[in-house]
């Protein structure tokens, strides 16, 4: 996998990019809330780690979850859970997305706007989705089910449909949102005077790239 | 168009095709796991028992077209004048019962159903009933 040798980072651009990721994560999560396990937080967490690095892999998932949880529970979408359950579930979902961001950092510098890279991010995102689901199922077992082997087993039986639809969500959103953000990361948006975050030397870019500037 | 560009386009088309097939496959799998919607049909001699913490309601339907656990609960609620609240969750298109007779899910206790003593493992609106079935709704901690 080629590495991008010359990455000139502008903090302002990075912050703007991170804010755009947070916006996509929050809007997607709130709008899709009733479509259980269809969400855009996972993809923005993954992209934050992959395109922006460790600090943003922390900031983007936390900010997205904090804002969207506030919106969801304020608007009354979140059901009638007690504060203990809300905090407990938040621990598992928030740390789950932090872990996805961390997985994303392992791809930092390895992703450019070509099909192979987008396929790589999608594949890693699918694995991250399964890890996230297993982790949050442990939380579901702890907070909602008896702490027995039977309870643990039923939690994972009940996970099956959720995991299938979560994988479907990731398979839809990671290539879609990923391609858009990887393109902007690499090429910026000239019409809006937004310059790219990652800049490669001309000889690094060859004719095989799908997203030329 | 350069050879590299043509190759990249083919890769993009191939990847897009794999994604579309994957999404369709997962949609079918999800639909298979969650169960198919039940068509309305006539059933006879159904019994339903709803057990709250310190109360219970019993209904017997000699003949009805409400042939799912959820629809039978709604029919019983109309007869006895109590409320049932449920949420339809997408993409499962399945009902989750939130409260019965003003008793809401919470503190680890949930409205759960049993048919002929067997714990309901799918959504109550997807569980089909047959002649002579006994349905129980219990507000309790999960029993497993």
C-alpha cells in the first residue's frame, strides 16, 4: 500500500473537516434513530481515525455521541430508561465508537482516493462493526438481562438481526460517506475555497486514481 | 483514456456491484431472521392472560381474525378498556410492546409473551396463533 509522503496539515482545515464529520454523524444518527442500527456514527469515527489521526479519533466519536445522545433523549426518542441505564449504555456505545476510531488510526496514511483504498476502509469498517456489536451486546447483557450463562447466550441470540442490519448500514454508508470525505481530504472543494488536507506530490499521483483533483 | 484509468473504472464498477449485492443479501438475511409478516386469518378458542405485578386480566376469544400475539393483545385491550403502547422499530418493521395497562417497561422488567408456555423469541406481531393457543403476557424479569 502506498503511503502519502507529503502530508501538509492545516489545523484549521482539520477542525473544519472534523466538524463536517461530526455534523454527518449527528444528523445521520438522529434522523435514522428509529431505523435501529442504521447510523452514521461508525463511519465518521472510522474516517476521523483514518484521515485525521489519534486526537480526532477521540474527539469526533465523543462529540458526535454527546450531541446526538443529548438530542435523542431531549426529544424523547430514547425511551424511558433510568439515568443509570442511560449512562451505562452510553459507556458501551461511546467506548465502542472510540475503539472504531482507534482501528481507523491504523489505516492513517494508507488511504487515498482509489477504489482499493475505499474497499480497504469498507472491509475494516465491517470488521469494526462486528467488534462494536459484540462489545455493546455485553453492555446489553449487563444492564437488561440476568447475569447468567443463559442470559449471556440469549443476548447474543438477540444480537443476530441487529448485527445483520448494522453490517448493512456500514456496507451502505462507509463506501458512500467514505468516498466523499476521502475525496475532500485529498482534493478539497475548490469552488468553496476549501483546500485539501492531505497533499501528495505530483509524482505520487498516477493515472489509476479515481478522484483526480 | 489511459489503461490505468480504464482498470480503475472496472475496479470501481466491480466494487460497487459487490456492495449492492452485499446490501441486498443482508436485507434478505435480516428479513429471514426477523420473520415474515402474518396475514390475517380466522382462529378459534384462543385464551390470553395478561399478568402485571399485582393484577391480571384473562380473555377468551371463541372466534377471531386477530391471529397474532400482538393483535390478540389489542383485541383484549379493546374489550376490557385498557391501553397498550408499542413502538414499531425499523428496519425490522416489528412491534415492541412498551406498556400495558399503564405499566411501562423498566428496571429490568419487560412485557414478554409466552405461547403455550414457550417463551416468544420473535416480535409479538410476527408470532402467528393457531386454534386453541394459550397466550400469556407477563411483566417480569427475563427468565433464562
